[in-house]
């Protein structure tokens, strides 16, 4: 019996997985993750049905994505799920301009997606390596890519272009936006709650180790803080966020910083880690008495408050504010601080509701309804594969000017 969808969601330090029945409602058969691949990796599988929760160490040292995938494959075999899987959905961070819906991952599509690796160096290679591993494990199953950039393809053209020569824009140097699978899930939840209006003029804050904010009008992306790459916008765990391009020129020309060191600086040594000098983990910073930790938290909130104002301007007002992802779902003090920063827009957060884990955390008289909604990128991927998408030949993706791969 082949009636199940496997979803794989790989990141720089984790591998999330889920299996759903391929029918209306997408009943969950298995969900879990392997976290901390860089050291002390652990396999966690949620309790589903009559199956108990699993929490198992995978060793003391770091493991690669191949070893993590092997642990997932072993769990699927133990649960007798391998024979049921007829399609595999992969979260792929960058789809460029041409991949705007679930796409069969044939050789031309994979080649086109590999050429986008310089735009998402932390994630794209890992995503494509997982596709190869899943193809070897399940050769009869169809492999599909679902793209973080696709949700933002509906934005107006003015929200996508930069003030650079037109030839560069036409070559693909435009704003793509990311975290789209998370935003598409939140948009569906807002439609469930509010109907077709989807919460009206809504701003969704996806706040995790990677962080962005998206303006939606009736569930469609209008503007977002990430642009050409996953470096843009908010300050993140180890990524710099929006930066004056003159700083890059200064580091290259005056500091003579090699390109590979610049990449490491911007992606891995900046953000909350760089500002605090302590950690990129918000939980550690909130729990610290070090003034540098407080400064990092304050700057994180300040930049989010500024971006919410900018996105509210793009929407012409604000009806709904949603928090999601790791920090957004689990850090009430950060939500409260952001609520204060956005108070001028009519946001009023109820202290008690915010601290007690309610879905609606705004005061009854707040002009803006404020919600906390858990994201579910795996379900968003599975929903795009139900029913099975019609295979189509992928168009060749953009060819960028000479760029090194990292």
C-alpha cells in the first residue's frame, strides 16, 4: 500500500521529518527531528497515536547530514512506513524566479536549483544532498521540491526590484523573500480563523534562528524583509541582517577581507552572536545578566519594530499581527517588547494571556488582534503534494554573473 507522503526539511544543524497519510486532512503518522548535528545530536520523535515519544542520543560528536538521514531511514523502517511512501516532499530554500509551485525533481530541475546555491549557501546544498539520499532510499517514490521563495512570487514588482541597472534585474538580481512555507501555513491558519479574508492586513513575524517578517493582504505576500538572500532584513542568530553595502565595500577594499572570510563573518559570526559576544541563542541571551546580551536583545526588538512599521505602511494599515517559529512561539518577553514597539499601530498585548500560552494574546480593546500560531513547514509541504502534482519539465533557472560557491 503506497498512500503516504514523507516530508524532509534539512537545515544547517538539524533535519526535520514527517510522514502524513495522503488524504484529506493529512493525518499524521510520524513527526520528529534530529537536532544539534554539530555536536551531541539527538533524535526526537513525537508521540503519535499509540506510539510513544522517542528521545535518543546519536553520539557525542558531530554527524553529517548523511548520518542523520540514515537514522531517519532506520526509524521509518522500524515503523514499517517505507513501503507506504509514494512521494517525498523536500523543503528547498531557494527556487529562484522559475520554481513557484511544487515541482518534480528531475535532472534539469536539480541542475537549475544547484546553480542557486550561492544565494543560499547555508541551506541549498544540504537540501539537494537530502534529495539524493531520499532518491537512493526510495527509488520508486516521486521526489518533489517545495520552495521557500514561492510564496513571495505574488508580490508587486516594485517590492522585488532594487535600484540597480535593469540588465542586472533581468539577470535575476531581485528580491525573492524566504520562509515562504512557514508563511503559507500561517496564511492557511488565518483563513481557517477568519475566512477568505485571512485576517485582512496581517503582518507575520517568523522569529527563529533565521528571522523575517512578512506583510500579507488576505493571505497573499505583499512585502517581506528578506530579499535577494537569506542575509537581508532582521538581525538573526548568527546572520547580520540588513547592512549598508558600503560596509561590504569597506571590508573588501580597506580591510582586505578575503571573500570566504566575509561569507563566514556575515552568515556565521554576526547577528545576536556577534553583537553579544556570548551566544546566538535567544534563550541564553534572555537568561544572561551581561549588558552585551541585553544590548543584542534590544537591537533585535528595535529592528523588528522598525520593520513592522515599514510593512504596515506597505499594507496601508494593520489588522492582525502573528508571532511564529522558535522565538516567536516560545519567548513571551520578546513578544511583549515587540508589542510595545508596535503600540503606535494599535497593538496592545495582554501580559497574562501572553505569559500563559494563549493563541490570542491581545487585550480585548486592542485595535490589532495579536496571535501566536505555531508554524508547520512540513504540513505546508505535504499540502502541496495532495493530490500528486502534475509532472512538468522545469524551466531553466537564472544564470547569475560569476559567483563562487560556498
